[in-house]
C-alpha cells in the first residue's frame, strides 16, 4: 500500500483558517510541499506562530490569533509558485483591511489576478498593481468591503474561496455563482468552524455566506492524501498493467473527475473502505485500488473539467499511451496555470514522438505504443515534470525531464515514490497473462569488492558486452567534491554543512550513449574538472560524509530506474541497490591484487614490491571493513567471483554469464 502526501488545496485552507481561529487547532497530514510552506511562511510573517510543516505529515498545533489578530508586514509577502496562496490571501487581506504587498516567483507573477481583485474592488477593496497589468506584485491598499456579489466566468475555487475569505475577514455577506461547481474545501472547512455556508445547484453553482462569523472555532483536522498526486501513480499502474493500492486518498466529489475518465478509458479503479475524515462534514476519503488494462482514447470536456483540471497533464500522458484518439476541450484555464499547460503538453509530447494537435482550449492526442524518447522541459511546472516522469518510467520509453526539482511544490518524494513503484513492481502483480510491465526489463548489476579487485574496469567491460550502461558512482562523488571546492564553505564545515552546498548544485546523471554524465545545475560537468588533481585529492574525504552519500543515492537510483546498468563500488549491492537482480562480489588473492595495482600504477613487478603492496592492501582492507561509513562487506545474496586465476576477459565473461543465467532476456 502506497501513501501519498496530503492534499494541497485542503492544506492551504487549513493553515489559513486555523490561523484565524480563536483557539488552538490540531492539523495532521498537511502537505509539506513548497506551496504550503509559502502559505505558512506568510502567516508567520503576519504574526501567527506556525511550527515547521512536518515532512512526514505528522500533527502540528496552531495557536490561532483570532479573526482580527493578523498584522501587516513591512516587507512583501512571497507566495512563491503558489496561485492558491496568492489569490486566497488577496481575498483575506483585503477583507481584513491589512495593507500588504503580495508577490511570487516569475511563473506566479505572470498569472492573472484580476479574476479576484476585480470583484473585490467592486465590493470596495483597493489594490495597486505594481507589476505587469493584472499581475503580482499587488499592493492591498485598504478600503472597506461591503457585501460581495459576484458571478464568475470561470469555475475557480481560488476565486470563490478568495471572496468567501474576504467576507469572513470583513464581516460582509458573500454570494458567488460559478458556471459549475469547483472544489468546495473552503465551504466544508468553514462549516466545521461554525460558519453557515450554503451551496445551491450544480451548474450554475451558487455559494452564499449569509451571516459572516464573529469568530472561527478551532479545527481538528486530518488531511487526506491528494488525489491530484495519486493520479500520477494511478496512470502509471494503469498503463503498466499492474495493480497498485494507494492509501487514504481524498475523494471529494468535486475532485474525482480523473477516476471517471480513467475508468472510461478502461482502467479498473475501485474504492476500498470509503470514509469521511473527521465526520460529520469532513472530507470523503478511501483507499484506491487500480488495475491496468489496455486504455482507450476518450473525450474530456464540458462540466467535468473543473473536477480534473489539475490532472489533465497526466491524463494527456495516459492518452499518449491509449488506443486511438483523445480529445480534451473546454480547458482554456490550463493556459493560465503554473505554465501554459496546453503549450507545454503540446511541445513536450511532440518532443518525445507523440502526435498531438494544439487547440485554443485543449489538445487532440493520438495514442501509440511506439517507444517515446527525448528530453522534455518542465517550464517550472511541477505537474508537467511529474506527468512526463511517469511517461518516462514506462517500459520502452526514455524521457529526460530538465528540471526534476519542481515537484517539491506539491509532491515531495515524487521521484523516490515513482522509483519505488517501479523497483518493487509495487503490488504490481501482473494480472492474468500479463507480466508486470513495470519491472525493469533489464537488470541492475552491482559489482562490489575490495580495492584493486578490478571492479571498475570489469564493470565497464561487462556493460559493453551486454549493451548496458556503466554507472560510475565515483563520478558523483567527484562532482560533490567539486561542488564543495567551488562553494564558499570552509573545509572544516564540509562534514556538518557540506550537504546543503552540494544539494544546491542539483547533481544528476544524464544518459549518454554508453553511460552517464554528471550534470550540475542542469549542465554537464567536464571530465577535466572531475578528474582535476584538486578533486582527486579531496574525493575520498567527501565520499566519507554520510549525508552526502545519502544525497547521492537519489541520482544513482534514478539513473538505474530503467535497469540495464552495471555499477561498481563498495556498497552498491548492499546500500545503494539492495534489490539489484544481479550482485557480484569480486575478489582476488592479495598477491594478485597487489600485482594488478602495481601494473595499474605503471610500476615494475618484483617479488619485493608485490609483497610490500600486498601488505598495504591488507591494511587497507582492514580499514575499509571497519570504517564507520560504507564499510566494505559482501552484499547479501552476492555471487563470489574469485578472479585470481582468470585473465581480464575471463573475469568479464564470468560476470556476463552470471547476468545471462539470472536474466536470460539480457542480450542472450
Ligand atoms: C485550487 C484551485 C484550482 C486548482 C489549483 C488549486 C485551489 O485553481 O487548479 O491547483 O486550491 O483552490 P482555480 O481555482 O484557478 O481553478
């Protein structure tokens, strides 16, 4: 059973509203993503103490400051990438009459805000646009709000919620109508806090706050998992023809359009243990069980769009792998999301080989089962990155995402979870007659062993013989050392704080024809820089820093996620790839290793030298076995290959034979 992070929309609202309560609230399962951190950061800047959002969704207590307790901040309030933070706060701050400047990152500063500020200004609020017309930064400039009556052209929960919060803040009545019902988390939460909110009709949908509250009751809330995040795994499992269980997913009916569409396309999705979180009046949730089958193209449009607006990127990916054509219409709102998602999907689908037509309000996508390959651009948009991450994880495809970091906005741990599903073939039990298609088609081969056992050259040759890629973990440690040398962090702080400096440089492995190249800040690092003497001198020190070893696990595992790699090191089969399909432990007698080391260093062989070198290696073995970080040991389940009597090609052959024995498909 997989668990996914908390619902983003509910988390924002829970933070904002509990800050306004007159008593302490207890919130559990909040999304620790960057968007929610932006909301929490702004509330802190306005005087409400909010503890750090726990990475594991553990509970926090928020001591509300009451409806009038927030104060203005001298500096601009940064909403980061989060449209929900910006729009909800434009409403709340203008309602409360708190002067402030709201701003955000480059993507958010391009997104339209007048859909919120126009109706608020109509009700008496004053704003000053300090950026592009209609965009952040915007100064909330006081004004007295009167009753807010508005009919919105778009079904937008952000608009609706902004107006409701403005009404709550100003003590003004609110009456909003939207063309179809958008997500109603704000309405539900306000009711739980003792506020009367009426919802009338489906299309159009009207929401009324007839009697603004004088105080908000505290919340005791369990945030369910985000269905918008679950959607990525649902599509992965559906297309992979496996089955997967996702625990505790929010199933608010205004959000479940993606389930209907995937079912229509042929996926089997069932809801187990449906429940109401924090009932009565909480959010519906349940465990999802998805089973794949061949998906068919479909039409997506009309009134169902608001219930799946954030899932269109991943539905477009499902469409690219379905049989026939999928047409998505009435989704012009996608053009004003974190990026223009219609454009981004069109460009990226084409870049990997999918036939797609761009429409003003949607896309027409031709499904196929050709291998899809290429590099895609996330355009700073988390959901674009994740959608193509899923497409790239499917067998036969090879897709590189230019910016993987963006997923932090809504789904911290996405890449790890994707890999986990992939690696375990997670509960991906293939159905009748179908092999779990998510099992890597080719194995990961690890070669561990003591110094001078010939791991690295063997790994390279084995990879060559099998047509696999050689994954050289050493290059990443070298890149980490380079990052530290280039940082302004003094060397005596590397152990304690080095990992942050390395993380900032975003180390990744990009695929090349026969192996991988290290990318730093998205750009390949020159071999010359990696092999420079100053790096060589410091690399073993850097590789002994546990937090840096930990950091490097991610790029290593990501590079190997599709299988077909041979990798060598000291803890590859034990720590980095404990589930590798083929593990080899290379050894050779001490004199033999000594002989190889001397030859490798260009020295002359003599009995005395060999003896001397053998002694040095024995000491090194003892040190390596006993060191605290990544000690040398034989990985469980590894095949011992004693290469003492073998020449180099014999040694390579033993490993190649072993791979073919375990995985007959691999180039046999
Ligand atoms: C959200 C509403 C939707 C959605 C966004 C989150 C919310 O935006 O796309 O990701 O939490 O209210 P719109 O209100 O612009 O449709």
